[in-house]
């Protein structure tokens, strides 16, 4: 029980830099900002209008769903060009396939295996629709994960979302 | 090298919030836009104007719709002359960091109480009918180009026809639009006004007679507080003609207000 409680508070995403593509006017950025602000687990959205980057800060202990972040950008009519999140890991073991499971979230690292991650780790989501279409195609040729194309795979016999991360 | 730096400095972004046409891109999901447009024509032979209140809905990232009403003094007293429903579906999006290509299909159904004094078909006020078409928009960092191809069919209008009046039937329409973001050069916050300039080529061909015209339509646009849009445009007939066409040498003034995340 104690172990479980420690896990929940110790493993989380604190913030993320979200690059949005196709934004050409402040009205487009404003629509994206307003769309992101409807997510309950986001505490603040700070835009860099010149670079089309939104710095997202997440609520403490909230369930953070990066797919919903992507969906909100798409709802506004645009696409995610990149999402780099600050993860806070507590002695996270990455196995020989680059896989690690944190509070039910399954991560596969494309550039880390057989190691332990601790403290703040910055990593980019490299799944489909989190990077540009051409970058995804390029990544797909080198990714050694059977779950990369779909972003889902069988974990303990259950179809599960698998986020592919690249440590920056 | 110096040239590259210079180019980077004077780079302006493309804009696709066209004044006389629609881009292939859609408005945001769950948002509502309200527009009021005034069009004025000077060679009716006298001056006449049309007012178009319009409500726009973003249902999801791919589907949006407009509902319009048309009021004008073109047949005497200012009156409500009809309405129109327009829907647009985006079926292709290829987004890259500094460019995107999008394609949409659209359809329109319009009613109008006006008699038909010309074979030209204008489903925004002058004719009852329907239209379908395709829009392709390419954003290339500093240039936003859009092409529209449409085919319109006017409904029979026996009741309001006077003997000898032209009978509009079908109309092919096509346009090429470009837009530039002029200001701000550097974005700082949402309160900064945006200033955009547009140049559009608007053409129509009557397939039965082969008659065509092509208008050149420059426009300027201000975006205030990142939610209010003001358009000012004028269309000049550059080449060709169609007897009695209304939209020849016409100005357009528009205000648009956007409300984000208001639909459930």
C-alpha cells in the first residue's frame, strides 16, 4: 500500500513543450490555446507565438493523457510537430527492449535500454501524429518496436497504448 | 550567406483566411463564428447593397457549416431575399513543420426570391440553387495558395420569371487565392493586431454559352485580440463579362467574431 502511494506521487509528467504546426495567425494560436485549456489535467498553457510552442504545465497527481493533448490540437485544426515532456522518474527500470511501465502507462524508449532512470528526464514522444508525417516515416524505418506503427501492443495479454519516447 | 540572412529577416507568413473564398482548412471544433458582411455594387445601374448575416459552426476537426441570410434593396425596398446553407468537409491534411497541404469538399444549397435578370449564378443572394466543389490549400511558409473549383446548378424559377428573362442553368466557378501576413513581424501576445493582405482571382464560365469572366479581388484584413476579424475587399472585372452580372465591381466589408469552445 505504501509502495503504491509512493509510486503515484513520484512518477509523473510535470510539464511539456508542445510544438504546433500550421499556425499562421494569432487567431489560430488562440483557438489552439483555448482548446488545450479545456483539458482538466493542464494547469497552465503559455504560448510562444513566434515559435508556435505552447509550454504546458500539468496539475499535480492528475492523470495526464498525452493523446488528449494531441487530439485538442487536431480539434483546433492543426497538428503536433513535437512534444517534449519533463518526466519525473523514481528508479525506473528500462528493460532490454527499452520498455518501462509506470502507473499503468507503458513507455518504449527508442534510445535507451537496460538502464535505470531517476529524477527529471526530458523525452519527446515520437509516435504517429506527435511528429510530422515525414519524421514518422523516417523513424518507422529505424524503430525496433512492433508497436511503433499502431502505437498499441499487447501488455500482459491486453491491448495497451504504448508511447514511444526519445530521451533528449 | 548574406542573402539567406536577408531572406530570413523579411520572411512573411502565409495567410489563408481568404476574404472572397473559403480555404480548405476548417474552423476549430466546437467554435462558433458570427459574421456580418456588406456588399455594395455601383453599376446596378444605381448603387445597391446587400447585407449578409452569417453564423458558422465547427462541428469537428473535419466538418463545418455556415448559415447565411441575404437582405438587399436590389428589387426596391430593403428586404429579406433568401438564405443559404454551406457545409465543408476536410478530407486531406498533410502537415509539416512549415508547410501544409489540405483538401476539402463543399456543398451549398440556396434560396432567393429574386427574379433572374442575368444568366450569371450567384448563390449568395441572387439565385436559388445548389453547388458542389473542391478546395485545395497549400501553405508554403511564406505563401498561402488556395484553389477552388465549383459547379452550380440554379433551380427553375417559373413563378418569378417574366417572359424573355434569362434562364440561368449551370455555372462553373474557379478561383485562385493568395495571402500574406504583413504584421506583426514578431509575435509577442494575443492582443497584437494582425494585418494581412490578399489577392484573389475569381472566375466563372457558363458551360452552355461559353461566356466567362475573371475578376481580380484585392483585400486587406485586420485581426484584433486574436478573435475578431475585419475584412475590406473589392473585386474588379479584369476580363470577359456576363450580361447583367451583379457582382461586377463590388466592394465587400465584413466583421467576424469568433467564440471558441462554445458548442457541447
